[in-house]
């Protein structure tokens, strides 16, 4: 299953992240996980919320540039080599990761990894065949 996320382009200026989080807060939208990549003049915030469609709509109305796209979500062992095993499985089939991030999980012994690849269906098939647990939902 694919997990939707929002990607927001933020100008690299004081207070812009605060504006975004206050906008979401006023709309009662809860952030589940996020990542920010800085490119100098702007940043890209990638996030999963409890309601991505509503989050995208609210942020666009507030003047933010927003895209919604899909990620693969997996659960791996929270142990040395857990992530490497999953990456090796994909690499062996010529599938490259565009980006990934992880977040805390309440279930002990596992970690949640969210990532984007160009060939999502192929990646899902490869992961399922190798026994990697594909997430049905993350929130």
C-alpha cells in the first residue's frame, strides 16, 4: 500500500516554518511525521498528517506551494542491519531510493520507514516477495 504525504516548498526565511505549523494547528491537523531538506534559498518539508487532503487544501489557501505524493511504508526490525536488509532487497532488483525518512513507532522492536522510488509497483512486488512488511496504514 502507498502512503500519501504532503510536500511543501518553504522560502528560507525567519518564521516560515512557524507559519506553516500554526496554519495546520488552527485547522486542527495533527502532524504524524515530517522531514525538512534545505536547499539554500528554500526548504522542502515532507510530512504525513492525520488528514493529508485537508492539510494540502488548508496550506494552499494560506499561500503555500503544496504537492501530495505517494510513498511506500514498511516496518523493519529496529536492530543493526534492519534497514540495510530492506535496501539490499531493492538494490538487488535495480531499484533506487529517491529519499526516505523514518519515525518512532510504539511497537517495540520495529521501525517505520517511508520512502519514495520511481518504480513503486515493482518495489512493492519485490518487497512483498522478500517478506518485508508493507504497511497498510501508519496513523
